C-alpha cells in the first residue's frame, strides 16, 4: 500500500505546485496531503489517478488560497474536495 498522506502538510509558503508527472496509480491514502498549505494557489494534478484511493480526508483543509479554478485536474473525487 502506498501512502502520500501529509506529504506537503504545513508547507505554508508553497504557492505553486506542479505534480503532473506524479504517479498515483497505486496510492491508497492521500489524507492531509496538502493540509494547511495556506499560500498554495496554483496546483497541477492533471495526471492524478485516484481510482484506488480510499482515504482523502482533510486533503485540502486549511488551503485558504486554493480555489477550484486554480487546480488542473479532471478527477471528480478531487474536485469535490475543493471549494
């Protein structure tokens, strides 16, 4: 089982992040992955595959600068978590 939970947790100075080449095909948990990244406002998750992910709790909690239109992604699971 692959876990990426808390990977960028509290990276409060992170503003832009491109994870378009990040392979998430076998990831099972993404809980709190970007939690409290308060300055994050551009995020490219264009190739994120969440079909095997069962835990995405608090993934974007505290991402006060991040909005749906600033995220590149077509995955409904992820888009439902965004404001």
